[in-house]
C-alpha cells in the first residue's frame, strides 16, 4: 500500500527522495499477538501498536500539530498507545455544553466562550521521534 501511495504522489509532486524509514501504522484493528506468556487477540480501537522502535503517528485536533513517534514497547499497555488527541468530555456532554454558534468561533479563541485546545503529555508508551526526552 505504501508503495502505491508513493507512486501516486510521484506523479503529482516535484521530485522527492524516500528515506529508509516509513511510518506505516494502522489504527483501529484486531491482531493475534503473544503477551504475558499467552497468545491473545489485541483490539486496538483508538490505538496503535507501539512496540519498541515502531514508528507511529499521533494526530492532533483540528489545527493542532501531529507527531511522528517511536514506540517504547511497554508490556503493561500490550505495546499499544492511544493514537489521537483524546477528548476532554463525551460527545453527549459536548452537545449539551456547546451550541452551533460556538463552533463558528476559531478553535484557538476563547473570546466568546469557544473551546480552547491544548496539547497534553505524550500518550503512554511513546516518545517523540524528533529526539525529545519526553517519556510516559
């Protein structure tokens, strides 16, 4: 799949070089793996595999940064990590608290009571790939 995407991009973009590392991580899937001495089915709904050294993507909220990350292989999390920015409240709570007018206010503004979004700490099991010393 990655090769097909690169071939399609090469047809439409200026010449580019492919490095030896490709981020090829799946979100929301089930896989048979070996953990704690047993073969088990691991469901990663809202998560990515984060074995030691695995590259992954943690997308930010709309308008926020996304991060390329490396897994730490934390066995307590079944070598998994959340792949999204997460939610501060449930969808139902958000529907009760915010109006359609609130959604027309830019995300970064709070002048009219609109939502403010900020980046929290890195998800469990990952370090930033850029060499950051952040740890979970």
